[in-house]
């Protein structure tokens, strides 16, 4: 066997860290940071270092598997595609196109081909029953970007290296790195360097996180009330004349509406809502507004509650009215080399309201919380067949027990993944996916979310198992078998079949239509650098990645997709929702449920699909409930005790850790645990790690603008069960 080195990039998150993969034959022996990468390797973490453990997972699905009774048997791809196509067409014949539903998770979003072909297949069917992970944690950003900037993909990036004042709301970059819908490689280290040079860091978070430990100011507000804090800051800025006059007059519209809104708000009331001293809020607002270079950064902690869209909006408003957009030390727009905003604007999605709730799609999908009822409620458009594309919605979303029960009632459930997870336990077909170590990807459609113009082609490091298939091919084959034109484009299926025949006849695989065609088209139509288009050979000449040019300002206004080319600082629906929140009574814990349930970031966890890997959790594979010492004393709970955490919709048991990390009245349970990993090939007992905290979250109430559930602010009760036995299963 020969040893070789492959330089590629990690595809677990937007950071896209450059990695160096050592391969012996077709086995990965080591993954390390590619320190020759000029842009991304500085946030390299254990998730990328242990990526081969998922490739080599002992329970990995290696061939299509069909459910027969309570067991699974291996089948051929021809059998799988034919059966799935027949049953989906039957569902459509009875209930129309919307009878076929689909959900995709985070892994699908970090493939350059998956989502393109997935949506191409959904468009071929004509279904509106589309669901995604966006309604779990990021819809608020898309809703705000659409309303303020004219495009849901308009994600300003941070100019960390010139910032003097960081206001970080609902984020823990010391653990999660500086990325969400933007990525700044080594961002936290760069922020700390600025602090050593005199910059100030202010963190808004109910928890005393790792980021707080390095901050100058910590505002430990009540969960779900960050909107009140940010509205109070906007009020101070406008009432005291601290706004940036030029930007308020020339860059933005709606400043008058904002003044009217804040005139209706009372600072003492807002301070009471977020449980912070008014003087502290006023001081931070003044310091932020008068800092020479500053930025507000909002993240998932802001988005995952019932007022998340308003909080996200007000964070952007603060940046706009204090002159932080498109200026050094603030937020800017990076055009990248692919005009993703322009491309998305050419796709005219048909508006659609959900069958039962009448809600519009957000970012091309309906809310995950609506899915159970759409499956179980009879009538035209009832979902009878479902595809889960690289996701685990029973664990990722709210009230997973209700969704699990709904999945059990489907006529057809198809799961595309590496292993059989909690959400797949009722699946009729298990289809084996290809890991990113086993496929090529061009870092393309997220290029405007990086903090500098950057390009990289990520070649595969090893060959996939013979029975696994890339998702794009699965969706293409399904469209052809169902006799539905991929991308809803007449003649495209005939063209694809012809390209396959030519590729086979000539023995030239690249002649078959696939993602590599799209990669080359992207380059051919992308942005010019140094006066010319990028050629494929240029990309291949930079195996470690390629920084295409310096960071530039001045692109923000040109990127706006509003009709008047201005920032809409006061969208009417946001102003109205803010008024509704002001009219609501102050938050009071319900009887029996005195604690608010918060989450936190772990550097060694990745949502709901990597926690089973031993390399990520050397100190133990479970989550815990973290309780403030004063609350623990009142409950009679000690460190290590087993406790029951309960809500009106569910309960879980797990060990307690006593810590001052959460504020009084808040308990923390990490997201992404509690998913069983089944063994469809061997039939061994399912493995389970930790407890699913989202079983405690009611999927009914949602943010009316983003349709996100209260995943970070629900109320729960806690009671001691007993001492934790080391051998006790954590299920």
C-alpha cells in the first residue's frame, strides 16, 4: 500500500478549515490542519480531526436497505430507486405533489451539489412540503436580511482586525469560532488581539461562557429578552442624538418610524424585562455609539426564541444607525467570486402557505414544528411519503416524540445518511450517503460569507464504499424513474440519459452530466479578478486554497437588492411585532416550571449527528443539566445527582452539574444528544448517548416572523431522582 497526502477542506461547518489528510491505500490514517492554507485552517478542531471515524463507523450503511417486518435486508440501487419512485408516484396520484415531503439537515448544506439537485428533484415533483433545519436556529437572519437588504443571503461579515468595540449577543466565539452565516478564520484570537491593543469586548448572554471569561463587560440578561435590551440601546442612541447622521439620512430609510417606536418604549420597563440595571444598559449604549469603530454581532442564541427576529433586526439596526456598515471595524459585504445573491434573485419561487397553519415559507421551507400535523391530518396535500436528506429532525427540532409518532404513520419514509439515527427508526428505505472525505466539492456558494475573497477546490481523499452514492445522483435517478423532469426543465432527463450513454461509450466519466459541470459553469460566470475570469487550471494550481485579493470596502450598497438601493431600517412587520412585545406582560415562570431552559456551545459536538464518535468526547459521552448553586440548594440537588427535567410536553433524566455558569433561574442542557444509533445490518442493540433536551420544547408556539420554536427560552421544572449510578443508561 502506498501512503499519500491529500489537501482538501473540512465540510462540517462554514469555517471550511483547510486540512491535510494522510491516506494509506484507501484508509485515512491522520487528519491535521493544512497550515499551508492561506485562509481557513486556524479554527481546525476535533470534529475535522476525527472525520474518518464516521467514514469507518462500524454501523455504517453500505448498501441500500429495505425494511422487511422489523428487520432490514440489503437491496440493489435499481430495486431501491424503482420501489421508491413507484410508491412516491402513487402518493402523488392520490394526494397531489404535496403528498411527498422532504427535510434536509446541516450536512446537506455543506455540499456543493446536494442542495442544488435536491431542490431540482423537489421542483420536478412540484411539492411545497419542504422542511429544513433553518427553522431550528437561523431563519431569523434570513427574514431580517430579506426585509432590510432585499436578499435572504445578504450576510454582513465582521472586520475584526480594525474594531475597537465588540458587542457580542447570543454567541460564544471562544468555543464556536467566529462563524454562523459568516466566517472569520481565527476570529476569536483576532478579537483578543484587538483587545490587547485596547478594544473592548461586551458579551450579552444568560450564561457565563468561555467568551465571557475574556470579556470586559457581561450582561447576563433573562433568556428570550435580548430584544428588550437592544431596543433600549436603540432608544438611548436616538433619544440622545448619538446616531450617525449621514447614514441615517442617506443609507437607510425608516429612521422616523424607529423614532416613533422608541418613543413608545420606556427604559425602566425594558430594563425590567431583561432583568438588567437601566444604568448598565445606558452605559453600554453610549459607549458603543461613541466608539470610533464598533460592531454588533448576533448569533444563534438570539434566534432560538419567540422574539428572535426582533432581536436579530435590532442588532442590525444598531449597526446601521451608528454608522458601522461598510466601514473599518464594522460589518461589510464580501462579494466573493460567486454572485450568490444575484443567482438566488433569479430563482422565482412560487409563494406557498402551509396547509394547516396558513404560514408562508421562510428561506424556501416551512417550519419543522408544523411537520407532525401535516403528516397526521387527513385531507388534500397530506404528507404520505417523506425523504430525510442527511438530517435528524426528531432530535434537532421541538417535541421530537410527536414527530417520531407521525413518522411511524407514513406510507413511505426514506432516509439518506451514513448510519440509522433516531429519526430513521421507522424508515422503509435506508440509502447510504457519501461522506465529504469521499467526494469532491468546490467552495462556491458561500464565498460571500467569508471575510475575504477565497476559493478552494476540495478533492476527495478516499474512494467511497461501492454501494454508497452521492446525493445528487440519488435525486437525479429518482427524477428519471418517476418521469419527472429534474429542475422542472423539459428535456433535461433525456439530456442526462444521453450524457450517461456517451460517458459509458467513450469511457470518459466526466462527459456525464453532474456537479462537475456546475462547478465549471460557476467559474465561467463568476466575478473577475485582476481583469479576468478564473480558469479551472488556476484553481488546480492552488491545492491549499487561494485568497483572490485583499479585503475591500465599498461593495455593500451595490449588493443591496431593495428597490431603492437603501437599507430598510424599519420594516412595518418588524415594527408591529415590536409593539406587540412591548404590550405583552413581563415574563413570569408558570407554576411548576420555574426554570428557563438554555443551551450552550461545545467545541466537541456537532448538532445531532456526530456525538456518537468516541474521538469527540474523550471525557465521556453524555450531556448534563447545569444548575446554579442557589437553585440547586433550593432543590436539594448535589453535583452528580440524577435529576428529572420536565415540561408540559416531555421529560428527560440526566446527571446534574452545579455551576455558576448559568444565571439564577436558568438551567442548561446541551442540544444534539439522545439520538439512538441502530444496527440495521447486524441487529445489535441500539446505542444511545445522552438525553434529547428538545423533547421538553413545545412545537406549538413559534416566532411569528421566523417560525422558530422557543428552543432557548422554554420553561421547565427540575426535581432530584437520586444519586447517579455510573452504569445507569442515559436515555
